[in-house]
């Protein structure tokens, strides 16, 4: 279902999912799935989506600059969304937030901040380069798994973010509270990404309310306390104005969301194919197709030796005597 205001509103999104960190930094398991979930939701809402995974410093820096330039070209009234899932933290000395690229060699704070991207600068840059757009920045980071140390030995417990100062035209949503860490739990996506993907596509909900609903869901499910900061922003309805979606369509989307919650952790491809038949006109269809492909790849990668051997044939009966 396309939102009713999609034709008069340009929408551009960049999603970054970093998980293949080395053992000294701390590998993660959900960022790739996080990006898949959120990108499927955004595409269904008319966003032009760029998604990158396991990006090094140069790739992240270039992608963010290209995103800002694309938003600027679209002109006044454009809606910009930057979503980051991966390791991120604040330098405890400078109280500056950073996104940590995949090529960081280790998580010692003597050098880590020099090879990471300054989130504060990114937010300010988006506003400066595209001042006529409305910007949403989602920082799904500060994961428990980050092995942040000082002088190579002392583990640092201060791994949360520091709230960014007021920036006109920008809302920043964080997956956890200031100074706290976020969980990398769950399968097929982390708790914040799953809630965000579900809430994004519900029609008739203004963006600020939508992000509050995401925070309440995550808090209710795992006790984590998402946080957000925003300046005065125009009203944005990602999935359309309250009257935009026919009741039947809204009901179908709700039904699809409930069905997806029941089947998403299955390893039975036939179950997802049946889901596609019924809900192929919702954004959950993209998730089902991706899950089918994932299951097929897993089956194809199983070595032949893993197949249970056939039971030995019974020896032929001995001939009877005369």
C-alpha cells in the first residue's frame, strides 16, 4: 500500500547494517536482518532506499555524503531517513557519539574514535547540506557486545550515547536510553528494528507518535528504554494520512503483521510460500521471499555427509537345505 501523500513528497533513505566485526571489537548477529526489515517497510512506503552492509570507514563516509546530496537534489519538503544498525558509542572523554565501521581493528579508545564516524557531525551535515528537508536519523547501536577498552586492558562500561544538541529540522531516535546499552537479541532482526518495521507501515500515525509507539513496544518486550530528541518538525505520515487507507486495507495489514509474528521464526519454506499467497500485497511479502531464499541457501549448503545414512540392507536369506 502506497501512502496517499507519496506523490507530493520525495522520500530518500540510507540504511547501514554492520555486523561482521572482528573478535577484538565484537561481532553482532542482527544488523543485516535489521536492514532487511526496515528497508522492506520503507520501500513499501515509496522511499528510494540504499542499503549497505558491513561497510568500512570509506564506504560509510561516501554513502552518507551521497545520501545528503540526493536529499538536497530532491528539494524542499523531502523526507530523509538514515538508519544505522551496528556498533556505536560515545567517547567518554569528549562525549561525542561515533558510528564504528567494520574495519576497526580493535575497540581500544586510544584509537577507536579516530577511525570511526562522528554521528554529531553527520547530523549537523544533513541539516546544513539539505536544510529544506525533514530528517530522521535512527541510531540502533550501543550494543552490549562492544569490547570497549582503555589502554588495551581496562574494560569501559560507559558505552551508551550522549544526547545530541538541538538541530533544527532533525529528529534523532536511539534504540536505548542515554548512557545505556542495547540488546542484540532475537532472530531475524533485533527488537528495535522489528518494532520499527511493523509500526512504520501502519496508516494514519504521525511520525513522532510512530517513534513513541516503537519505544513503548521495545520497552514492553525487553525492558530497554528507547529515546528520541527532536526539533519542531512538520507533520509527516509515513503510511499516509488517517483517512488515506481504506478500513479493509488497514485490517489486512494488521492481519498480515499478526500472521508474520507467528511464522517468521519457522524454517519451513512451504509455510512462507503459503503466507505469500495470502499477503503478497503487503510489505511482509518481501520479508517472506527473503526468508524463503535464506532457507533454500541453508539447505543447499548442507554437505551430503550430513544426510542421515540409509539403514543397511538386510543380508539375503541363506538358502534352505534340501
